[in-house]
C-alpha cells in the first residue's frame, strides 16, 4: 500500500494532536507505511505557513477547500470547531477522501445525518475522534466484562468533569454559543457515551436535567453576553440488557482537569476507572474469603496491548496523545480493509442521537426512548 497523503484542517489543540499521531504512527507500530504530510489549512495564511513548518507538512493554505481539492491528499483530518465539522467532512467525502473528524459530528442532528449519508455514498472510511476507547486499560476492562470477571453488569455510574469553564470571569467564547451545541452534553459528554458504547452498546432511553451555572460571561471588548448553552447535565439512562446507568457532566467543576470517573457494578464484583489516572483501574471480585476481599489496583503494562508498542516496562504510563496514535493506527487498518476499533460515522450518529434525545428530554421533562 502506498503512503497515505494527509491533509489537516485546523491547527489548534486537536490539530496538533492529529499531526503528532500522523508523524508517530510508523515509529510506534512499524507495520504501516509512513504517511506523507501533504497539505495543511488554517484560517490565516501566515499561521498556516508557520504550522506547516512546525508540524512537517509540505504545503499550507488559508483555503480548506483547496486542501480538499488537492489530488495528493487521501485522508483529511478535520479538527476545527464543532460547527464546521459537517461542511468540511461532507465536502471531503464527496471529493473521494477518507475522513478523520473530531467529535462531535455536528451540533445539528440533520447535519450529522448528512455526514453519514455522504460517507455511505462515498464508500470511504469516515472515523470520529474518540480516542479514549483506544486506551489499553479500557480494552482490558472490556475483555474482563466479556469474560464475566464481575458477573452480570447491572448498574453503571459515569461522571465527566473539567474546570475550563468554572471561572465566572472567563471571557465568553464560541463554546458558549448555541451554534456550538447544547454545551457539556455534546462538547465532551460524548466521550463517556463512547465508552458506554464500546463496553455495552448504545443507550436505549434517557431522562435529563441540564444546568447553567453562570447566566452570562464578560466580553473581551467590554460588556457581557448571555451564555447560550448549558455547562452541566445529569442523565438517567437505560442500556441494553436491563442495565441502569447515570451520567453526570460538568465543565465548570473546579479542580477537575480531565476526569471521566467510571464505576461498573456487576453481580460478582466491580470495576472502577478514572481518566485522570488513565494508566490504572481497580477490580473488585467477590470471591474467596470475605476477610481478604478488596479492590485491587492494576497498572497498565505490556500485557495490555498495544501498551507494549510504546513502553517495554509496566507502570510507566501512556498519555492522551498516545491514544491518538493508537486511533491513527486503527484508522489506517480500516482504510486497508482490516478489522479495526474506530468509531465510524454510523456509530457516531447513534451517540449523537443519544445526545439530542437527552436535550429533548430536558425540554419536554420526560423519558425519551431512543429508537
């Protein structure tokens, strides 16, 4: 297989993360051709040139459509703000490119549907950036659940908290605009939803409350602007197999930096995981003498593949960007026609449908069944 030609739209936090992954995937895994970093797009031409030099791309442009039209580009990474995902992904797929788009798909469900429809028509691989499921620890948790290590799962609690919106004096910016989505639900609660999907399948029914800690925020140029979406949400959920679940999301939670606290309760034990300590989990198994029962801490190690591709010793730890490299390898596997664990647009649309059902539930104050 010839090296894939890569195009990158957007060079912020996630743009740099994608660039690191494309640069490192050959070094880490060795069994793929080194991607060719062809074209980079940013809104500002000067910034595009600077980032292309820093990230290792051959060409730079201030016109993302020129990048999509480039015949040397095979895969387009879309890492722009949420409201631009649909237009860029749809045009890239229609032009015959594979797409790696950051989550969520789009603020509007109809746009997400169009993204999936275009992906199906194109026959190209369309993946979403849900790299938390690629954690070797999460993969092992899935294996343990499948093996019945904690019996039949009956209840799950998951919390996602960060504090980047906790300060009431933080200036208003695009994440508080209605055009960006509902707020905490689709900004980052889609990550724990991706974990639930990966471990147990999709959500079947929800009832939701959303909260707005601060009614408005200051503007950098003076004055104030009303916050248009919700920074917190609490959701009761039903999953398949009669599993009950609770989701709590808060992006105004002082002291929490990147927390996804997952508790899985079964008939024979429990599993506890926290994204802020992403290289470990705790396992409780209700066997043996009660006097010695207790949670065991299990550290990530070479036995939890593909940890071994990064580090030969246990307990040293992977990071967020490493999970993106694993996700990049899974995308390349999918493009090559191999089985992979990417979140496709089809799976992603079901996650989006869950989010929109949660918002509907909040506005209608009732349970919503997700068909």
